[in-house]
C-alpha cells in the first residue's frame, strides 16, 4: 500500500533557525547590536500566549533581542496604538508583531496599518500586501505561514513550475498570500473556499493541495490526487476521549491517516507548517533589520 512521505517541518525549521545563528552573529558584528523583535500580546487567549512564548524563545535561541509587550484583555484601542507608536519610533526595534486576534474593542485593520511597513514582520500591512501582489518580493516582508508552506512544498517537490496549486481558504493571513507565492513559483493557482462548487473534485486536480480553513479533518483521503503534495496549515484542538476523559489533541484540516495513503508527500500536525511559521518570522526579523541598517551578509 502507498504511504506518503511525511514532510518533517520541525527538522526543516530547525535547519533554518540554526543557519540564522551565524547570520545573527555576523549582523551583530556589523551593526553593534543583534536584530530586535517586539511581540505585542493583548489579552490572555491561551493559544496566543503559547505562540508568543515560542516566538520569544526561538528569537533568544538564535541570539536576537526579544521584547514582549503584554496588555490586559480590556485594554483600549488607544493603549494598543500607543504601544505600536512607541515601537515604531524606537530605532533599536527592527521587527514588530501584534498577535492576532485582538479583543473586539480594538480595530484589527487599524492596528495592522499602523505598524511601520519596514518593521512589519507579519507581512500584513497593505504596503507589503501590495508589494507581494506586484511580485516585488525582494522589497516585501512576506507572511510567515504561507512562506513556510511554499518552502515545504519545494523541499518535497523541488521546482514547482507548472504545477497546479489548489489552496482551500481565502484568508488575508494564509490563503491569499499563499496564492501569490505559489504564483511567483510559476504554479497554476486556484483559490477555493466555502462557496466553491464540487470542492472534492477540484482538490483532486491539485498537484499541491494546501488546506487552510480551520476545520478539523475536513479534507478527506478521496480529495487527494495520487502522489500529490499535501500541505496542512490547520491547527485545531479537538476532544480525544481515546486518551482519557477530558483530554484533547491537535489535528489539521486534513484527515492525515486517510490522505497519507494516497498522497506522495504530506505535512503532519503538529510538526509540519507550525514550526516553519516561527522560522520564517525569525528570517523576516533578520531581513527587516538588514534592510533598515543597509547590511548585506554573504
Ligand atoms: N494569529 C494567528 N496567526 C498569526 C500570525 O501569523 N501572526 C499574528 N500576528 N497573529 C496570528
């Protein structure tokens, strides 16, 4: 029976962050201080707290300076604006990430547009969205999860030219930028979503199938073309009674057991796209710092 090769995102991410250690040291040599990443966390969403902690830990491991600004869940929009203004003005801060989602009293778009585009290591500012859309990747900061997804597909398949990439999900954070990045790799790109007709048939035409919908195990085995590369962006916490009463586990947007019998390559959850997102954030932080200070490293 076919068994897909599991793409080890954790190992590939570790390779990238390991390489950043030396680059960080070289940058520090040139500038006098390491790149500095500031993460803003508003409220006490447990998943966001875990992500933010992991980002800080990885930054420190590489040698970056890491700042965390934490505000309570009832912080006003003005409080968040003031923090972002302060980080924008601080020349020692090279990268700013405001963890999403923000509490409902804070306008997310307003905050995203306030972050200095040159420090926007999430790549969410309209200036960076525009640069990506215009194919000006060398000037843009690229959203981390889509960038990691494309790297994993390239690890599995090599050159992606001419392949059909079907992306299920049209979010600003993942689906739309992933489409732009696969297009930049010369793929033929289709964005599918909740209103797409006969999604299983469309998915079965994909050489690269990206699932980014946030619905546990929605993509079934018979949605996958034999030999395809499946990139599962979903991270969903679900009940796991088989582990004991009240226990939970993480699953992706893809039914892994079924899809791995058909696919050629597949990312696991956890250990696939997740670690790559953090690695790409670290890469963006160095890139932003180098551009701000006119540093080139060979
Ligand atoms: N929340 C979920 N994903 C992300 C992300 O990539 N960046 C930020 N800032 N918040 C998120």
